[in-house]
């Protein structure tokens, strides 16, 4: 065998410099709504990528690592069984709630996770206070709960669609804030996300649903009626966030026109909260040296 031509020999690749570790809390602070301050949602670019200067490929690579971190967190949370986490997703129609659940929270083991989608209240729901059906779906110790739409519909659609007088929905801000404070005091970490898409991006996503036969089932003519009240919904979101974003149960406004950035942003914020919770495996010192008998 003839020796290799030295000219054709590949020179070893120089190692890539390690990626700088992201300060997850500082990152989250960019999108965290300050308590008692009405957010200027119109100033948030839905196509922006604040705190990230990479491309889609880089975002997906980081997301894969974050998903591993989230799985580790959930395993320790489940083993510890002393605290829980509640994640609230709100968005306009086609805003990406389902996609976020698949791409980000698919990292969690379904046995320790419960996803709840709140639709139109039933007759039984309406016979109770508006938080009755919500409280029943909050996560138990060791578990993660994800709300796909939530109790905030009772100060969003109820307000904009005029389903109840202002004297009914306005006091709900305080009721929600107090209820969430109670969850936090009992050991639940509460994270609330508004997935913020542009009206133009919503139009593109609606059209895509119509143009693809396998997606048409997701489209409703009622979505177009809601779309006509876009400005009213933005006002309703702004006041809801102002009145209910707290240090213990913060709101985050996530630019969501780019799905890959939306997923990365939500994953980073949840991973940061997971780091702060820092659940640990029980030590079980009584098992040290224990041998399983024959």
C-alpha cells in the first residue's frame, strides 16, 4: 500500500471555543413583566430574538441541551416530592401554545406532567366560582402542570366578547393574584407566558391551515371574529399582566413569530426557574450498606 499523499492528508480541526454559559436569570429579566406596570406590548417586536444572536440551527442545538436539563429537573422534583411547578401558556389563536408544549415540554416524563386545556365552561363550572375548575387541575407535589389557556380567559375573552359586565370581570384580577400567591406559598413555582405573535404572522398561520387539508380541522370561522378585535385583546392582555404579574408569579412576554426562538426562550426561562428551585434526590441514609437478601 502506497503512503498517503501528504498534500491530501486532512489537517486536524481546531476545537471550537466553548459556548459562553447563558445567565438564565438575566435573560429572563428581559421579558419579565414588572409588577404593577402596564407592559407596552406594541413595543415588543414579535419577530425579535432578544438575548440571542444565533440562528435557527444554534437555537435548536441549545434547546436539545435545555431539554436534557429539564428532564433532569423533573426527575429530581418527582423524587423529592415537596414542591411543584405550574406553567401557564396564553396566546392569540395560532400563537404557538401546542407547539411549545410539544417542542419544549415534551422533555418531561408524561407520568409526572399534566397538560390541561380549558375550553368553554360547563354547566357545573358555571355553578361555581370561576377558579373552581382551575384549582382542581393544579399540580400535586412532585409534578408539573401546564395550562394551555387558563383562568386568564376569564379576564380576556370574557372582557372583550362582553360575556359578563365589568363589575364581574374586573374584581377577578385581585382574586387571581391572591389565588396564585396562595399556590406559591404552598410550594408551587408559577410561570406565566404570553406568546406574542404579530397579526401578520397569525394571518400566515391561518392561511397555512386552510391550504393544508390535514390542518383544516384546526381552523374555525370564529377565529376570524376574534381577529377583528386584536387591539382590544392587546389592551386586555396588558391590563391582566399589569394587575397579576408578581415577584412570585411573574408574566413573561415572549416574541413568538419565530417558532424556534419562542421554544428557546421558554425553555431558557423554565430552566432558570428550575435551577433556582434546585430539587434534590432524597439521601435515604438508612439504605447505606444495605444488601438485598437472596
